[in-house]
C-alpha cells in the first residue's frame, strides 16, 4: 500500500476536477452569504439560506481546507497553504487545526488523552477508557446539542484559549509566530466582520445573532457527525497503550485501519460533498493523497487488508453508520468495561 498517487487530477469516480469542485463550493458559499445578508427579508427566507450557508461552509472545510492542511490539495506548498487558510475565513485557524487534526488525531486515533476528537470532557463518553457518569445513559439523546456547539466553540473560544494556553490534549505546541500569527488575527477579524458587522448594516443585531447561532449550529452538527461516524462506531477499536508506556502494540498502518470505518462508499454525491471523508480508512493511510482518488484506492486497500488478515470495516450507507454511532453511544453510556475490540 505504499504506492504513489498524484495529489491532483481527475478521478474516474468524479466528472469534475478538484478545481472545478472548488469553484462550485466557493460560488455556493458566496451566493448563500450574499443572499442571506442582502436578500433575506423574513425568517422563512433567512432560515433556509442560513442552512445553505452552513452546508456550504462545511463543504469548503471537507474539500478545500482539509486537503490543503494535509498538503494534498496541490503539488505546490503555497497553494496548499492558501487552501488551508480557507479555514480562517470560516472562523477557525489553520495553524491550530494542523496540530489538533494532523498531529494529535492522525498520530493517535481513538487513544484517550491523545486524540482530541474523542474528548468532550465529562459531558460525554466516547471511549471505554473514559470515566462513566450516570447521565451518560442519555448521551445518545443530548450529544447532538454538543455537536452543534463545535463550530461556535472554535470560532469564539477554542482558538483564543489555544493562543493563551497552547496545547492539544497531550500534544504540546508553541504559539503561532510570524505569518501564522498574522493569519490568525486577520482570519478572526475577517470572520467576525463577515459574521456580525456586515449583516448588522442591514439587519437588527438580535436577528444577526439568531441567524449566526442557527448557521453555526448546523455547521457544527454537520462537521462533528461526519467525523464521529468514521471513528466512534461499534466496529472501530479503542486501544490502550501498553502498561507503563505510551506504546501501542500494533504497527502504525494496522492501527490506522482498525480505528477507522468507511461508510456510504457507493454514494458518489455524498462522497463528492464530504471530500472523501467517508473513505476514512484510505484517508488515514494516505493523508497526503487528494481525496478524489480514494474511490480508486479503496478496493486496493480492502484487498490488501484481506490478504493480510486485517479487518477493513465499512458501512453500506450513512444511515447504517449513524445507527452504529448511536448504538455505540448507548453502549458507552451503560458499560464501564473494556470494549477495545469491536463487538
């Protein structure tokens, strides 16, 4: 599975190149924003436009910033950097995302204390190695509200907290400097201006805040759900380091495969929108490969796993993945035993 794949180009599973997709997503984003700010006159117009804006923002995150931050969008570092910085216009920060996602998550998927994606504090229990509280029995009901707060947190709180106290779980990092520091503040200023200042020129501030909360809730729920379906499901493993060490007793590639689960690989429209994140196994094995190649890579990866006796897990549909996620949440809400092996 060490074959080289081009980072850009045309996939037989997609009619459009990555760059045409980029243009479509940016147009969708800009059109939704302009229509919402300058076109909406009533709540029944603002609500669908806010949802459209949120889904467009998520699409840009899935397809452009995600590949850019992994160095998979282009052969050219400057283009990858520009793609990664699209996150800053969405209210996040490419510098801190790199450490949270590329370093902490991709190096230690599903490992408690290291993978920040499975850490929701005491509010929820996503791993069998996290403390169990009585209210976790209801987490499959209330966790969606927590997911909806994801984008709000990193837009208005999380990145500023990281600036004051740098670090992602057990991953230490320094504060951004130079251009990274400049892009942090320029990005935050640009986002806050677009989110609050510009709309307030045409609408009541209370309405602006209400629409912002709706938009960020849909954005957070979309982002969190997609990422959780790939790792926090019944079929994924949640290994523990060996006693007295931080060593995982599996080779790196096997660990990546066993802690990730694909879903809806036969749905080309969903694959297009999600930027191939439904091919999570392939993404974790080849994070620097452009996502448009994952449908071609997946059969090779699956056959190689089968030949070596490694389970390659996949849900046929997104609905099946959602069902597995909910069952996992219920299981984690009522059991404190070791569930590091798939059920």
